[in-house]
């Protein structure tokens, strides 16, 4: 039985194909269209999933959309009515799209499917609509390695729920409770994302990365004015300070007054106040996450916790749950945002509608390391390189890993393209840019000459699973880079008195440990553990590097420039390599040096190609 799950029309569209309950393929539309967070119908992603599965639409038994547009519409209407006559402007802005497209979702989807495949409407599989938070919960529990667990979903908003709790047992998911719009920890975080001058729905990472530079100066003001947080972690927002119910922005004049001025203009200089705001909202969010996690443990006695929803991408909060909440196991859906809803929707049809059992395989999950996207053979790559007339050498595995380990140790930056592309926002060693974490210059080189992005943001370390505890205060699997942990004391370099008075970029450039390129200013790191079974080639590269240098860590950042979706094809990778200061490109076994490549013709305005994120 084939089931196709789809999430679309809000943010980061995606498709997923499952066969007899096994995830065959999953991908985000942005990777194919090269438009970041593309929210359109994921025609390319669907076509890829079908091709990977070797099936056509006629072979698909169910097509499942990840939420219910009608309930979303009801929320929108009720919200406008409740706040009427405020919000007329945003009501008028939103309505045409809703009336024309979203309410007619069924026929919109059917038409899209027909034009995708040339099938007749009568040939199409039955169309089902899941529920937004159930899709999140399903994406967190069904692929997890647990037979039983409690599931916590936190996001901005879907239909009505913004936070929900579930109990998972075998193939059943039972709802416990939910918190409804407009009370939302995701929207609260997004309000601060907006206020500190970043883009809502994508800049939340930047706020989290900025937080360690700040002081928690505004925590009390947030509790006093913005959120009524109960002991058990449930909460209500004081909606007077926000504008998202009726307006076209996140915050309003009362919010500005509370924090002493208007929002920061995007791309303008970051000030200490922005950092203090980031730190403060980060602390409040961690407190909400921790209290909810503890309450669920107290109320259900569950040994395992699963997380999904956009807030579960807050890996600092996840790290605190791991260390401070009393669970034996923690599993987080790698595609925790709405793209992952496609996986959850498909799995819900299989386990709930078809009542099929789950096969829980001990300690491993069923996401295949999140390597669920397209791959390319050496032959396909060589064909592409010949057509580009790009000089390259094809090496055996052994020669390749040996050469790359030497090049990394000598300070070279490598574009690394191997196997199936990752599903979800993180690069995990299939489409990654790699560097030597011990190199004190690596962080600024990668930020400024390769990613062309804000220099305050740290890079993530990839570490051999068996060596994670040598470097970090963590002894758990973190294959999806969703846990932040401190660098162990013994590796830290204490700051001098003079250094302690620095801030911002100056502080960033002071080496803080023996892996400075992957250590944030508060000695934390967003850790990825690399496992031999799910990530064998990346594991081997790390092993070879370790044998030569004694260091079991590399810096891993996604293979893209700022604002660009992560590369998908060899062509995307080659283009990104040529546009940046990446020294070496590795496409499977084909090795390319920057020296010797002809510059791309007529590619001078590429920085305008991508919208600011
Ligand atoms: Fe969501």
C-alpha cells in the first residue's frame, strides 16, 4: 500500500511517500524550486517521491493533506469577529486567498494532481485531510524508537491548537489536552523574532544564536506583561501587546513601549538590547518547555518523550529537557516544522485509518537518518562534470577520505555532497560544508566568505558517536543536530579579564575551547553525533580525520549561501562551490579543486537571486 502525505500552502511545503508503513522518500519543495521555504503545491517533491518509489499516482492508495483548511478558516473568522472592528485591513488582505483557494482545497489539490501526472480525476486516490497537531504528533511518535511515549507538540499555530500533548502506545495516539490560539509559545517567540529585526518563521534560529550574547534583563517584564505562565507550564498570553490576531505585524505600540522603542530594522546594526531581548525570550521559552515536559512526566509516568512542532527546533530548550526533565528517552522529529507534517499525515493514514501495527526496532528510529531525498550516482555526476567541462579527479573511497582528511587538517573548506539529501532544515553530512573545528579562523572564514551571513552565528560540530562525551556534556544520540550541550570543562579556554569585557563579534573571535569554530560564546555547541550505520561515509571521513589528528570533530554547516535552500543536485552544489570561497568540492567520489575551474559565465548578480531570510 502506498500513501502520499503532503504539507503545503503555509510555509515550507513537502511531500512524503510511504510503502506498507515504511518511509520511502520525503523532501521539501524548496530544494527543487530553489525558493527558500517555498509554500506552493509541492509538485516537484511529489514527482520525486513517486519516482523514488517507482510508482505513479495511480498506484497511490491515499493522498493525505496534513491539516484541515476549513477549521483554519473558522479560526480566522472567529478571531476577526472577536476583535471586530479591529483588523479590517488584514481581514481584507487574507480573504481573497481564502475564498479563492483554501476553501476549495479539495478541488485545488485534485487539479494540481491531475496536471502533475496527466491522470484523470477519477483515477486519483481518495483525498484525506489530517489535523495539524495530529500530523505533528504522528511525525514525532510513529517513527520514534519507542513502543510507548508521551508526545509534546508546540508550534506557532495550525488550526486552533498551538500546544498539544498525546500518549502514544503501539499504533495509537491519544490526545491528552491542547492550548488554543491566540495563546502560543511559538507566536510569542516569533513576536521577538520580528521585534529584533529578523524574519518570522525562519529567523527564530538567529534569535536563539544571539541569546548567549545577552543578559536576561527582560525576563521579568515578559512574565509581568506578556505571558501568564502557570507552575504546570500551561500559559496564556496577554493579547493586548500583540498584533497577530488582527494586524499584519507581530507586535504593536504597547509592545514597543514596554521594551523602549520600535522594532529593529532588518539588517541594521545589532545592539546589546537586541541580544538582551533574545536571551530573555529564550529563557522564558526554555522554562515553558521544561515545565510542560515535567508536568507530562508527572501526569503520565511515561518513560519516553517525543517532540515536534516548530518550537522543537529550539535545540537549546531540547538540551535542557534532556538534562533536566526525568525521561529515559527523548526523540525529536528531525523535520519538526510543518514540512514534517507530510510524514505524520501519511503515517496517520497507515496506523490509524488502516489500523496497521508499528514495528519498533529497538534503539533505532525509522527515519533512515533523515536521508530521504534524491541521490546521484558517480556516473551521473561525471556526465554532469564533463558537460560543464569542469576538471575533476575520481578517487577510490580510501584515497578520497585520506586526501580530504589532510586537506581539512590544513585549513581547507570542503563542499561535501554524498548519498541521499536530508529531509528537514539541518544538513547532516549529505549536503554539508565541512571544516576543521580546531582552526581558530574557521568560524569567521565560513561565516563571511562562504555563507555570507551574520557573523555572530556559531557553527555546529559533528562528532563521532563514540567520542561525544569526550567533547561535550552529553552522552546520548543526537543524529539530527537538535540538542545543544556544553563543551566539557577540560577543553575550555577561560577568558582573560580583558576578554570578558568584549561583546559581539569581538567576543566571538576569542577562542573558547580547543574546538573554537564550534564553540559558542557561552561554551555551548549544537551537537550532531555521527553514526556508522546511518551515515557511513561521513563517519568514515571523521574516522580518517581522527586517525591523522586525534580530533573526532568537524565543523558542519549546510551546503548553501545565506537565503538559499540547501543544495539538492550536483548542479546546485557546483554553482554554490563556484560562488563562494569553498576550496574543494566532493561529489560522491569526484574531487574538484577551486584552482583550475573556469569562473561561471555571466553569474555576477547571483547575490540578488535569493530573497533575504
Ligand atoms: Fe505546525
